[in-house]
């Protein structure tokens, strides 16, 4: 059984926090809210506890974990060196959704880093995460609190859907703010490299650093691209996801045509839509889930995973969604949708419409 304790997201009660901290110190597993998504935490310095995270998630041992810290003053406990460029980023973006990949300190068990000589670290801003770190007084290793390969949880119900009975305790602090995971930035090479776009935008990092590159923007060529299977299925619901890229008008027209065709074939179709696109699909008999207004990517990011889960629970066989461009949080949204689509990306050119 997983014990669920409600906690005020703004001013967490000391009592549930103390219980959760005791579980962490005893080598147990605690799911807790961060500003991005819920994390599944264990004492980062306890190899047995860390092994429990991998078991609970069915996560392969080759995928390293992020170590969460209360503040940058405890960095020397987990990293062997902090380059000057990291200090600037820390001053600007911590606490917050930026994860830095730095040289591993000798105290960090190899399970955390999957045997690698770097460790990913971040200082979360969520009051519950911070209270837990303060009470536990150890660094907390925490991946997103979902089964491996599935959609990250943005509320307590999502955590239970994946992990009920597999973890000791869940701190329920309501829905998370950012909605997509932290930006993972490597400072190992000569140019800072975004390994995973996330809550801190490329633009914000470029402003701070001057130069920054994105590691693995998933290539898009031709109309239907990438054989499914070449991209690892990740951030994925149970339904098939199809992502449409291109100009808004042409994309919406193509989505409508494809939806009509799928409905005719007897598919149950789900549409992941911003409010501005609702009217493009008229009275088509499809499930719709709202991503809020397209005018703020913050809102789309915040709603993205819950909307994916809603469509999944409605048992649709296919989820259709369009790309929202690379600006701001749009890049992280594109990254997650491309992975969820596992290669099913349709690029619509204007003249094809
Ligand atoms: O917002 C977040 O980052 C959330 C919350 C809970 O903090 N955590 C999260 O953890 O998303 P996870 O494990 O689901 O994703 C961490 C990512 C993985 O893609 C992992 O491969 C990468 O960070 N990563 C971890 N350590 C790394 C390292 N030493 N070098 C390169 N990538 C690393
Ligand atoms: Mg994850």
C-alpha cells in the first residue's frame, strides 16, 4: 500500500513532510511534487534505496537519475568540480527547472549515474520539494514518478495510476506548475548542450550563455518520417500518437481529413487541441482534450500530460495533435510530442493542402 498524504503546495505542513523525510532517511521511496512534474525520490547516497527507484519504475539501469539539492551550497557533496559557467547559470536559474550535468563526486553511487562519470543535479523551486529536502537532509535522487517510458505525472492521481503499491509514500500537493520536465544541460563540451529541452527555454539559456546548442532535435524530412522504432518510445500514452508539423491552416486541414478518414474506418479518434483550433473540426465525432490557449506555451505545457492521459483513459486508438513551433516552451512540447509519436510525424507543406 502506498500512503498518500495531502500537503499544502504553498505552505507545506511540517507533519507530512517529517514523515516523508523519515521514509527517505530509512531508504524508502517517496513521490513528491516539483515545479515541473512529480518525482520519485530516494536518498541519493544510498545505493539500495536508489536501486528501489529503478525497480518501482521498471527503469533500465542504463538511464541515470537527477539528484535534487536544497541549494547550491551542497553541490560539493555530489559533484567534483563546478565550472564558472555553471555558477552563472546557478545564480540565474536556481531554484528552478534547470538540470546541470557536472563531473560526478566520489560519494555518489554509480547506480545514480548509470556508471557514468557525470551527475545531473538540480535545485527545485517547489515548496514541497524544498521542505522535503530540508527535512531529509540528504540529496534526493528522483526521476519522474511514472513507469518507464510513460507520460510523466503532473498530479497525484497520475502517480497512483502508475505506481500505487510500488512506493511507500506520496505527498499530494495538487497539480504542478510547469508541466514538462526540467531542461537538462551538459557543460562537458566546449559548447553548452541542451540534452533535453524543458522548463528553462533555449532563448533564456542563450541569453545567459551566448552560445548553446540543442543535442538531439529529432530530424524531420519528407512527409511521413522516421520508422517507428528508430526513435525510442518515450513520454508515451497507450494510444498511437500522430504529430502534424507545418503551417497552421494546412496542418488543421490535413488533420481534419485524416480524422474523417479514421472515423470512417471505425477508429476512435482523440484530438489534443488548443482552444483556437476547436472550430476546425466542427461536429466530427471525435474526443477532444483541451490544451488551453495557444497564446501562452506555458499553459499548453502545463496541460499537456494531463490531456494525453485524459484521451488515453477515453480509450481512443489514435491521438492527433499539431506542433506549436519551437519558441519558448514550444521546443520542450515539440520534443515530448515527437517522442510520444515514436516516429509518426507528418510534415504538411502548404502546397500539399
Ligand atoms: O523536471 C525534472 O527533471 C523531473 C523532476 C522530478 O525533477 N525529473 C525527471 O527525471 O524528469 P527523469 O529521470 O525522468 O529524466 C532525467 C533525464 C533523463 O533523460 C536522463 O537520461 C537524463 O536526465 N540524465 C540524468 N543524468 C544524466 C547524466 N549524468 N548525463 C546525461 N543525462 C542525464
Ligand atoms: Mg522521466
